[in-house]
C-alpha cells in the first residue's frame, strides 16, 4: 500500500479518526472495521455527510503516474 499511495493522503489520517469518532457518537456499536467497510468497501452513498466523507484519506486519487517500459532484444550479427 505504501509504495502506491500518495504521501499526502497520510496527512488526512486525523480526519479519518475524527470522522470515526463522530460515527461512534451516533452509533456506539459501530466498530472500526464496520466504519471502514461503510466508507471504503461499499459503493459511496450520497448522504448528509458526503462532503465530509470526501475528505477522508484514500477515497480518491489526486495524482496518477504511469510508467511504461519497453524491452527489445536484438540478435548479435556475426560476420
């Protein structure tokens, strides 16, 4: 995960923790796995806190880089 993640996404971790705390206040039985399942596994729901959900880390990609490598073999020519 670390090698393919945008580093600035980790700076949003406090937002994730605060949002989890808010959800726990509304539903004390919600576990961390349940929270992650709700916000990352299932299809994104446009509810009253959708804008806040969009601020969570790893919800979308801001930067995308693709590397392509082409290798060509050549035969040695013997004279």
